[in-house]
């Protein structure tokens, strides 16, 4: 599920955009790992990796992430959709960099294979 403007507004109102910025290195590493995992099963199909592919891989990691889990508990945000929406926020913020990094790696690999 891609991040909508309404989702972003609700994340911002709940203070979750600030949580992301405060823990950006942690969430960046989690997103990179999820992207790599999603690539392993998407690329062989000939498809490109999409946000929702990565979010499905990212969400289980977010559910055990102490900063996010503790924040949601502290703010009494018990609805399960917060994890999916937060994953959408992380990927919305990092998607261009994630794609660029992997396109560069693919180009280097193609050059080495030639």
C-alpha cells in the first residue's frame, strides 16, 4: 500500500514522522535489508521491485522494532495499520535512494559480467 497524503497527515499528527527522523539510520538499514530480501524473489520474475513488495518484507521487522513498538504503546496507538503506514512512510522517504543504490549495483554487475 503506497503512502497517501491522508496517511502522511495521520502519521504526522501522531508524531511518527518525527520518530522516523529521530531514528533514520535504524529505519534506513531496515529498509535496505527489506529491499534486498524483496529483490531476491521479485527480480527473477523479470519484474521491478515495487514499494509494496518491500513494505511486505519491512513490516515484520517494524513490528519488533523497539523504537516504533514503544512509541506506539506510549501513545496508545494500538491499531495494527500503524505498522503498514509507518513502513509506507519509511519507503516514501527512502525509495529514490534505495532504487538508485541498486541500479548502480546492477550496472556494476552487468559491467563485470561483460
